[in-house]
C-alpha cells in the first residue's frame, strides 16, 4: 500500500479491501499531506449527492472512471478518517501520524506497526499518472497559499520521478561533459587513497564516473531518475562541502523531508547523548521519551548511516550533529534549524521511503508519512515525458568557443541570505546589521570576565562593517574588564576567505599567518595559466582594462601569489612546475599577497578592506592572551571557517571545545567541514576559459574546448574544491588538511536547556575552558589568569565606528564570490 498515514490505516484499508489505485490517490491529493480534511469534506458532499459533477477536481475526474469509483474511493477515505479518530485517544495520541501539535506521552501505549521498507525500484504501471497528480496538487496548494512551498506524499513524488524516461544519449553527453571539470578537484588522488585514520572509505571519483557511463552504455538504468541517483553518488561519497553536482531531474523538482525533527542530548551532561523528538522536548521536556529505534534500526545507528549517505562533512561526528535541531542554525536564517534528518543538507535528495517509524522507550510507536517539497513549477507536467521536457532541458551543446548564457546556480543567493537572531539568543552588546557577528557578555558567578563572540559565517553583507564590529567589540570588552573570550563558530559554513585572515590578525596582530595552498594541475588549468600569465606580462594598473586586472590578480598569473618565503614567484616554471606527489602534478605551495591593494582594499577587485596587519591596519595590540581564548565548535565549521580555525590552532596556540557527536566515548574533532581553500563552479571555470580563448594558440584552444556549457545547463548548482589547504606540519608530505584528523582538547554534550537557550551552551563552554569544569572527554586545565577587577563594570553599549565606505556584497557578481570565497555548498 502507498500514501498511508499510519500503519493502523493500512490494517483498516486491507480489511475494507480498499485498492490504492489512481482514483484513491487523486482524492487524497486534494489536501496537503497530513491534512486530509479537504478530501473528507469533498467525499461527504459527494456521497450525500450534494456535489455537482463540475465540483469534482479535474485530476480526480481524469483518474476515476465514474461516480461509482469515486464513491468506492471515498468509502476508503471515510474509513481511514474514522480510524484516525479512534486512534487519537488518551495521552499517547500525539504518537499518531496526523497530529500536528506535539503532546507529551506519559502513559506507555503500544501501537502495532506493519513492516515498511523503502524501494528505489522502478515504479509500477499504476504510477503512470503520478506526475499529473503532483501537478494538480501543487497547483491547488500554490493557488491557496502562493507564499508556501507545496508538499506531496514522498511516495507519490518518487513514483513521478521513476516515470521519467531515460535520454541515454543526453545522459552520456552529460557524463562526458562533467569529466573535464572534475579534473580540477584538487584532492582527487587523496580521496582515492586516504590515510588510515580517515573515517570514510576510499572513493575514486574518476572510476565512479566511468562506471556510470558504462552502466548507461549497457542499459543498466530503467529511467532518468535511476541514472541521476547514481550520478549524484559520485559526489555524495566524496563527503566534500566544495565538491558537488546537483543534476536537474533529481534536484530541480523535489526535496525529500520528514514531519518530525530530532535532538541529541545528554540527560545530565556527562552520560552519552540520547535521541528525542524535537517537538516533544519543546512541548514537555520532562516527559519526552527517548527514541530507541527508527524504522526498526537502533536510532543512533539509523541517523548516522543516513547522514553518511551524502554528508558534505569530512568527519563522522560532524555529519551526525547536522541531523539534529540546533539553535545556531536557526539564527543563520538558512532554514535548517531543525536538522537535516527532517530535511535539508545533501540528504534532501536521498529518498528515505514512504514513511518513518519511531519506536520509543516508553513503549509507544509513531509512524509519519514522509513528504516531498515541490520546489519546481509543474505547470504543463502531465507525465514522465513532460517532466523531462520541463526540468531536463537539453540545449544545443556549446563548446568553449561559443558564448554561454547559462544561469549560475543559486548557491550565492543562499550564501548571502539575510541572517536573523532568533529567540534563545541574548541581546548583544554589539552586532553587525546582518547579524552575522554579535558580541555578548556572560553573567553569573564565575563568568564575570567572559566575553562571547558569535560568528555565524564569514559571509556578511558588508565586509567593512564585519571588520569594524569585531574590532569595536574587542576594544569594548577589554575596556569593560573582559579578559576571556569564547569564539562560537557554530553553524559557520565559511564565506569570504580574507575575513577569516582578518579575524585571526585582529586577535594575533603580530603573527603572520601562513595559509599554504596549491592547485592540482591539468591541461585545461595550465592552458589558462599560460595565457593569463602571458597577457599580463607588461601589467600597468593605471592603464589596464578590467579584464586584464582580473587576469593579473588571479592565481593563474604566476606573479600574483607569494612562495613559502613570502616572496614573489620569479617565473611561470617557478610556480607551476616541479611539485609532483605520487606521480600527480601540483603547483608549488603558495600564499596570498595581502600587500597588493587590488586583492584587498580595492572595492572592485578586492573585498574593500585592508586586512589587519597590512596597509592602513598595522601596529594593532593583541586584545586577549591565547590561553584566555577558546573556540567552540559544533563540527559544521567549513571552508573559510576552517582556515581561521587552523590559524588559531597551529599558529595562535588556541584550544577548542567540540560539542555533541555520536553516542560513543572519546574525544572528537571540532572542525568537521570541508578544509579546502577555494571552491569554484563549473560556470566560473568556463568563463575563465572563455576569456583565455581570446588570445589562445591553436593547441591551447583545442585543450580549452574540452570544457563545455552542457553540464552547467543540466545542473541546479555545481562545485569543485580547486585549492588544497596544506598545514604547516604537512608541507613535506603534501597531505591536504581535509584528511588531517585534529581532535578538540575538550568534548561536551548538548543538554536540554541548550536547545532553546544559547547562553546555556556558552556557559558550559566557559566553565570547561576557564573554571576547571569537567569535559565529557579530554580536558582544559583551569587558566591561571584571574579577574583584574573584583567587580566588573556595567556593560556599555559601544558606538560602532561606521566604515568610511560601505562595501555591499549583495551587488557582487558570482565571479567576485569565486575569487574571494563562498560558503560550503549545501
């Protein structure tokens, strides 16, 4: 049976011999998933003879042969309605699928459940109209509420996808078009042969891509959806926040989700965490029961294995954490505050079956129907073929010699989305306009001299304001007698790279950061580097065209970066030849030249500010001693966040605390996101090649024409990690930071108060860092520095020194973000 709400309904329908055919599905599609009232109202009037034929929804008329079939289907809907009413009796009523408002279950009540398994097999013949049903239902929902995202039953959406026919020729063309781009992935060989202590198994991205093509040629895929599922796994198994390809059929129409969110909390702060339903904990923390099984599997194992299917975190504990509700993610405004188990992340494109069954320690069971968010317009979609025409546009194949008008993906819209401070965060001492950075003071005995800076990302609307607010907070905190600092990097997915540099230098102005990085060399990369370096041989910033300035300030130009001695490279060969690891060619290690104003303070080509320690921002004083700073991680820290964290750890000597993790003892890593130095999109690389083609030789042009716009047109978004970050300890062996395990000194568990009050989290971190409180694993010795004043001054709201010019990132192009950094691609 498909499209059920509870397994109790399954039993009732079987008893009534209800056939889950297209007619019954069509009637259920009248209402939003989980809200069948509209379907019951229609059936009530229809069976009473009060509805004229024209009142029957068009999609129901198409699916049902006659009034007799409609009446038969309505009798099933009526039976299920009665069953729901009977099931929702007593204090355990919340644990029924149709309950939208959580009610704590105090009395153990058992519910018989049927064995339900998900299937990725091709849809049956009865699902031929699935796409039409999605179209009619989503259209009705949008008409009723244009601002809401329509939702349908997951099984219905899955049947729709399985009805989409495979375009074999276009699929092979897509695979062939992707290969020249993934050659830019900087750590491909290390993914194939990772070190022994790396959690995930080896993954050869080129062999995996070749396997997809072989399967296409051998007709192994029954439909387009099966092909794109397999293609998606080439990227999902890499577990890299910068490496992704979102194929069109898989990602442009639907996103999978669940109706319940989860939390992972320790009952007392010291015992291993347990899983509970988020809505239960919010409604009644004292009576919320522990989830012991999900779909018949031990709960933590099920959650972990679901996370591993497509997590962009390189660390297992970090991936596990993302499954659960966390207040910091709500604060980012990214819409993922309830955790990726209920929806979001890269798992939102992994089908999890028609429903989810929760088994509780108190003896109750909850079965919820999984949902699919209808993100794309289904206008004119009536079946699988029209779905393909709508979402899998197959344009004329453009080589690099032709102009492409392909639209960039929507990741930059995500990266620059407005951020909001939510309930659970205290009123800040100071905050940026976009709420990305906020400064706070803790209160209470033992915390009189502790300041907290929340850094939700390095993606502000205004980089100059970001820098100014950070500096003003440090100065004000010092004036107010704050001697200790907690830096909360929860939910920080990165952003503008040089803001990570600047934050480190504001804390340690006398330490020159290293920031070693390198590219993987391939023929297309080297062709662009040769052309850009030649084009900028006689560079004069006063007379150069904008295109020449962009080429000069790119890393393709050998003159723009610095070597390990912080000196310029003297030739093309000096930068681009001679670094070979296990037979693979890489560029020499390089560092950014932050003395070049075109890279920094220039508001067209740079980020509009001098990085602290350079230009106009020299001779700053260190605001806090290293031993009085602690970094607080939830494992999500990625991209620019990891660069900042590595500077703090390896050069600043700052300790860290890692929260949560899988329910097993021992220390965990704090930095669990992608550690690469730069992400690029296919479109960005394609545009670089277009510019290079203008002055390319015949041989260079032939190489560049391997890059086409076709995979760009067939994707929702794309990403590549093109630059490895190499830590000081790995300069000789060349191991990318992505594969270096770095455990935090202290591990703490989330507790129930932290779900709704971030200050509970901050105080737990400060107590462990500065007051000698015990860690769940590891330790942070009590610091020797005492409060300078017996009584702290009253907090004074500082006057923010407004930057002399406002540099808005909202108007910056995708190419600008590719140069300066964007968040890990969710």
